């Protein structure tokens, strides 16, 4: 297990310019989670440079909030450059996992890449692993699933699906 994540290592909502949620988010106790579901954006693609990552995350949040979500759907986000962002956070129910039951049972982490992007960098994989480890430190179970294993979609893409299914997490 990797070292504990500190607040200094997480880019907070204020820092990336998150909008406030449209309604109160539901609190979640990580100790009641079965584990974590791994996602990707699918579309849009990853930001070319780290300078574009916060803007990309803001655009995804805006799109989520135009639809069914009160906030960005994910718990945590990891950019291709290995930086970790607080989306909803570890202690709020995710909206990303496809069903109400899986949103109650699992946290979520999204790799900020999509269709046509190259495989996640080693830095990004290490940060995804650190998010999973932090969920576990907070009491979550050991299960790690892909979003596609729940919904039948291609999420989180071929590279991360192979990585998760191969036990690399």
C-alpha cells in the first residue's frame, strides 16, 4: 500500500475552480463501501498539458450538472500527469457508477482521458492506485471494478480495463 494521501497532494475543489453543487451532496462513509470503480472520461480527450487539466475538469463538471447530476459525478479524479483532484471527495456518494446501488456500494476514481488517448502514464496509474489505497485506509473494501463491468460500456477504455482486470491496482 502506498503512503497516505495528504491534503497538500490533492488539488482541492476551490483550486481547480469547481462550481458549488446544485443541491446538498449525500454524505458517504467510506468504511461501508465494497471498493472503488475506475472510470475515464471517454469524451473529451485528455488535456495536452497539465495547464489544461483544471479547465477540462470544469467543463466535465458543467456538462454533468446540465444533466442528471447535482455536481461532477466522480469521487476523485487523476490527470494524465499524475495529479490528484478532489471531485466530490472521499466522503460524499458518487454519482458515476451507473446505478443507485453501485453508487452506494462503491467510490469512484476517474482518469481524465478518453477515446484515442494513449495508455495512462505510469504517474497516472500510480495516482489512481494511491486514490484506491486511500479509500481502503478510510475503511473501504478491497474490490476494484471497471465501470464497464457494471454497465457493459467501454469505460475505462482498453488500457485501464486490462490494468484493473490484471490485478495491477
